[in-house]
C-alpha cells in the first residue's frame, strides 16, 4: 500500500521513539543515582545531616515573640480566613524548623478561623 512522505516520516519517528525507550529510561535512572550520591556526599561533608532530623539540643530558642492577632476574622470573607489559616500553618512549620525558633502566639482565636482550623486541621490543638 502506498504511503505518503508525511506518513513515512511519522512512522519512522514513532519507531525511533520506541527503540530509544530503554535508553531514556536508563538515563533517567542514572540521573537519579547521581543526584542521590550528590546528596549523600553533601551530607557527609556537612556532618549535620538533615535539618528536619537534627537534634533538639542544637536548637537555641529566641527571646523574640511573634503574636498574630486573629480578632478581625469576623470582618473577613471565608476565602481570606482560609488564606490566613494557611499562612499561620506556614509560620508554625517554618518556626519549628528554625535554628532560633521564636515564641509563637495566636490571640483572639475564635469565630471563622477557629471553625476553619477545626474542620481542616485538627492537629492545631497540639501547637504548644
């Protein structure tokens, strides 16, 4: 059956793509291995290990206090309350990872924000 030039090119490209599938897979695997080795050598050089897994004795608490006043949540629409909740979560998480964590306080926590946090983040009660 006669095939147009465009169809032949398309078929040829498809065949080449299939033939090179294993090669591409191998390259991806090598790249992952290389990145893994680089991370390991970097950790060995630092001798600090992963920040998330560092010992509590290395953390030096700061005397600074961070206060987030949540008393204006009744003036916000629900979309803004959800954004505030995300920002508070981010602050809490980053503060936990910090070498000098600050004292983090939420004041006037109630209303829409408290309801949203109860629905979407039941673990917030343990933020002490």
